């Protein structure tokens, strides 16, 4: 099993109140699955994604990733897993403005200590796969929104992660660019990567093979169309 959550809770203080962002989540995600996470604002979608991505630690419960318990890991170990096994795609592209498309994609490889020649080869492969080879030297401000999101996806997958987490990946894109980005994510899933997409867009959510709906920090429904 790629992911196994058992009674995962996440709560935090806001002023004098305790907010229960997640309230006893049980969730299994096998390797290669493609699921969407939907629900109203405040339902816990992004908190769940942050927990899955080891960006946030549960207040209680168990989170096993690829068979290993993550809740007791050091911050250094969690950072290593994020770098090597998990890719992130966000609504805001989070590209570094002074770096070219190729340099933005290469950044995780640099941080991961991948040798220069291998970095060049892997970045070239990703640029080609994303139809960005002719934009390799362009800065983010010289790219369209759809191209920027493709660069962000390239950066997310260049380390060849097992798990790809996408939080509103089409939120800043027009309909055509959004459709291209979703098609690209689905292509990566078809190649074996486990894909979790958080979205407010029902049309995008319904494309997933499995649809999880959250409400008040809990899983309200978990539906896999037959």
C-alpha cells in the first residue's frame, strides 16, 4: 500500500478556539491510484494534502508511506522523503523568477546532489516530454500560465517521485490550459505515479478513478466508479 492513514487528526489553536482540521481520517491509497479530493472550503482538503506530503505532522494517528511510519520521523528524514519520493504541484506556480524554465526544473536535482551531467540529461528529457524544449531558457515572466504550470510539474517530477500531490493545479489557468495540465497529470499517472488532486472543480474531480469528498474534517464519501 502506498499510503495508509489510521485515525489521523490535526488540530491547532486559533485564538481561544481549537480548530479540528482533520478528525479521525482513515484512508488507504494503493500505488498507482488516481483520486480527487473535493469538498467545501474549510473541509480539510488542503490539510489532508499537507499531511500526505509531510509538510504537516498529524496531531495524532498513524501515517504509513510505502510501508514506513512517518509520524515519528525527524524533520531531516521527512525532508529527504519529500525530496526523493513526493512531488508537489500548487495553484500558485512557485517558480523562481530569476531562473529559466530549465533551471527551475533542475532545482530539486541540484538540492538532491545529482551530478551535473545526469541533471542536464534528466532536465532535457522532462522539457521534451512537457513540450517545453523551445522554452528552456525563458524566464517565468516570458511564459504563459499553462507553460508556467508545466514547468512546475516538470520540477515536481524530475526526481521521479512515487507520489504526486496537486492542490488546485488549474486554479490560475484558463479552460484550455487547465485541460492540458490535467491531461499531463493523467499521463503521468498512466505511467505509474500515484496522483492525488485537490480541487473545487467538479468536472476535474469527476475525471479521477476515485473520488473522496470531505466535510468538517472527515471523509464524507469515498467513491470509485465501476
